[in-house]
C-alpha cells in the first residue's frame, strides 16, 4: 500500500486522498499549519490517520519553532490548538494531542533539542502502534466473519484511514487472507464518495472481489441475501457503545437489524471516548454546502436551495453486534466491556 502518512526528511508526507483514484499525488507539509489544512480539507481523513497526522504535525511544528526555554511551552500550545480545531468528531485527534502534551511535559525540563527529538519519537511510536493495532484487530475480526463471507462496508476504514492496513478493511483483508471473503459490497458513501473513490481503490489493489453500490441499494442487497456480514469503522465510540461514524452508517445498522445480519464496528482503543456517556454527547461536524451542491466543481443543485451536510451520524449501541479493537472484542453491555478493554494492558 502507498503510505498514508509518514515522516520524510523533515516533512510530513501524505497521499492526497482528494485526488484518488485518478491520481496518486503525495503532499509534502513543511509546517504544522499545512498539516492542519490537510486535515481540515480532507487531504487526509479517517480517525486513526488524523491522530497520526496531528502527532507528526506537532512534532514538525515544534522542530520548526525558534522558541526556546520557557517560550517553548506557549509555542507548543499554539501548535496544538491549530491542529485541535481542524475537525471536531474524530476523538483520535484529541487523544493524539493529549499524548503529545504528556510527552512534552515529561521532557520540557531537559531543553529544546531533547523535547524536539522526543516529540518526533512519540509521534512515530503512535504511527507504529496504530499499524500494529490494525493488524491485530484485523485478525480478531476475521475470526468473526462467516465462511463464504459477503461483507458490506460503508465509507473508508482502510489503510488510507489509518497508519496502514485499516480497521474495517483490516478485518476484510485478514478474512480474505484466510480464504473467507467471497465478495465485498462497498457503499459509495455520499456525499464525499469515500467508498467509491477510496475503499474500492484499496480493495481492488489487493485483488479482493469488490462490488460498488449506491448507498440506497444497501437494504435491497441485504434483503435479497447478497450480504451476510457488515463491518464499519468509527470516529468516536461513547462509553455506552454508541458509535459515531460516517453519515449513513446509522441507516445501514438499522437495515442490518431488520434483516438479521451482524453489524460489527472495528476501531482502536484510541477511538473510545469513555468520558462521553452516550452518542448524544458526541459533536457532529457540519461540512461545507458545496460538497452537496457540487461534484467535481460542477453545480448539481439549484442556486439558493437550503443545505444540511452533517459528516457523521450516531448508531445506537442496540444495533451493534460487537466492537472489535486491538485488545479484544466487546459485546453488550458495552459500558462494562469497553471499559475493561480500555483498562487492559
């Protein structure tokens, strides 16, 4: 796979996901402001990948800052704030910033050079750990997939959304390795088409049989027996097991329940938000109107029409069969099982 995000010669380098699948363009960010813009504009997206990019962005910003001594603290906090305000829903962003802050606190007394090297080491550790977590949850999830699996997935929770391999697509990749995948159905995932542009691209590169469907075909495919498992990712999971994921996930989960199909969520522990009691407390990002009214720069809707563009929705825990993370598989009651996994070593 093309690396989603990496550290190369003093820059944060990422594949520009806005240009896929037509062009594979690498974007070089030379300061933390450029990293923040890449996150906000969705050159990079997916909760774990956003967390990795933010950590690398902080390391980059501090390395380029001329501040020394006591002045390094306010410079560091300003860098963190620039990255913090990019996107509100994916909790991995805030998790990564807090982890980098703890590392900064531990190193600050040692001086600027030690802080700069230590922050880069921490960011690279976050990247390595995320990749390992994806492989582990892929294997755990593969064991849950039926033989001759016909899996539906929504949005892109693949290598492009993580440090590599993927969460939901990691489950699919591991299941395919084990000879269990007969077919994958990828929802287009309107309005930004991450399923059509990114998931289909990833799975086809891996030689995994993939069929693209419009979002409003999912219910029909379930009802007619074409789907026997559903796997999605998550941007935030509340303490009670309510799951925030790309808009349209809730509809898929309700349809799965109606048709007796297991609905699995794959996400690392860094996506757990145990301080938020339920999905009602998860902030939902509203994105620009032109993602709805335009496609490839061409207006599709009449000028002046009202537009709503929530980027995420919340799936209540009663629709979730299990939540797969790198430490195990959580099942209801999620208030207990998620906390047990979060606290496991």
